[in-house]
């Protein structure tokens, strides 16, 4: 398992410019790691089954990244092996009128996974210390206050049995530009293009700084951030799979204990 390779320690200063988004940890291509990916997917399916059967804990994947970093792709290709009956995906966009009338964590809290379930947030409550900060809808003082609320919120979820796995998909500015151009050129992908992506791209450095701050401020021992180089999609998916399997294995999942009544019923049926 290389999940620790991506883990960011609590309180450690973050400099995204020093982390290579092209890094593949000396692996050459997808074919090289394909057998291991298959094993990881099989293991993840088993772990999900135990989680769902026991219904004592739950898992929340928080997936963040710049536009074109592959947040939807991670859900499809890395977590797509999960059984849909026990897996729910929530995509956070501009708050609705109702959502905006509540505190910034309200819409996230009601979407957190129930016991036995795995949830994935594509974007999340962290947008409220990202886009709001970059566009100066909140100041630094309010951002620091929200960091405290987020840390307390995550502690609340943890105390309720929720394992939080936070993943930042790290891409380069050139990679993003290539992806945006591809969306415009490819008729099958043009629907994905949003002119606002170009507007947000102009604030690249501001977003990088905002991410660096939130990763430092909101990476705890129990709910650390994982920074995954994501310029190579195959490596991104492999990394996320390793992080996912490692996270669920740390939960020491087991199947529910056998009920004596069922054992007696089985013996009676066999007689």
C-alpha cells in the first residue's frame, strides 16, 4: 500500500508547486499496475460488503480539485466497483435558495452517509472556504472561523462512526488548459464545457493558495488530506483505490456475529 505516500500530515505547511502533478512513483503506464488495480477493486468490494452487513460505521470520501482534475472520473473509474445499493454520490454546486438560507454546513450534513453506507462528495463543504474566499465573499477572519467549524463538524461525524477520507486531485495549469481545449474540440464532450471555467482559471494562483491553507488547517490525524498527482488518469485512479482500501481496512470491519436462532434453524432444516 502506498496510501501513506499521498497523506499530508497535520499542521505541515503545504506548497503545491513543489508537488509534481505528473508524478507516477516510477511506474510507466497503466498496464504495469493493472493486475494490482484488479486486486484492489476486489478487496474494496469485500470491505464494502462487510461495512454494509454490519451497519455500524460509514465512509465519506471528500473529493476536491481544480476544474478538469477528474473528480467525476475518480468516482466512475476508481470507486465504480462499489455496489450502488451501498454507495451514494452527492455533487455540490451553487447553493439553492433554501441551502443559502441555512448555515454553510447544513446541506452537507444531511447528505452524509448512514451507517453501512459509503458516500462520495464531488466538491463539498470545502467550497465554502475556497470559491467564497477567492472571490472575496468572505474575508480571512471568516475563513479561519469556518476552518474551526469544519474541524468540529468532522469530529462530530467521526464520533458518530463516519470515516472521512479527503482527497485533493492535483493537476497542472497546462494540463487543465489541454482538457478545456479538448472539451471544445470533441462534440461528445462539449456539453461539459462551462465558460465560467475560463473565468475561474484566471484565479489559479489564488485557488492554489486557498487549497494550501485549507489542507494545512483541516488535516487531522484521523481525517488527513491526501494529495494525489492527477495529470495521469491511470495513476490517479490507482492512488485513490489504494487510499480507499487502506482507509476501510483501518476500520477493522467484520461481519455481524452469528445469531443462535439462525444456527438452530439451520440445524433443524438439515435434519
